[in-house]
């Protein structure tokens, strides 16, 4: 039945593929770049370019347990792997 029959499986595959492609495009975020402490302090923090810092546990590492996600005023995003959360916070307090 060309008219009024159920849709062919090929048509569903195309619809699902295009929906998946649309979802990937809409949810894509460029990967964050890693910073080291000296670059972070000199090039971003001391120049008042930092909007927000979020510290979280890094489950991917057994040695370095924390990660700082850094958002700049212009929207760029970076991260730093922290050896010690308290040491990082102490360095921020001395500024």
C-alpha cells in the first residue's frame, strides 16, 4: 500500500539519525583548556578576568582529588587539576 500504509523502517532510521544529529549540534561544548597555577594567577586572576571558580572532586584521578573549573568574564572556560584544595584556597586568600 503506497498510500496510507505504515512508514517504512528506512524512514524511521533517517528521522532518528537527523534527531540525533540535531541534539549533538545543540549540546556541543568546546573542550575546556587546562591552566597551570602561575598562568592562572598572572594572566587571569591578577588581571580581574575571573568570573567564577567551582571546585569539585575529580573522580578520574586517584592522586589529584580536586578540580577547579574556571569561567572568565568573557565566557571562556578553563580548568586546573588541584593537588590540594586547601592549598589552592590559601593561595587565593593571599591575593
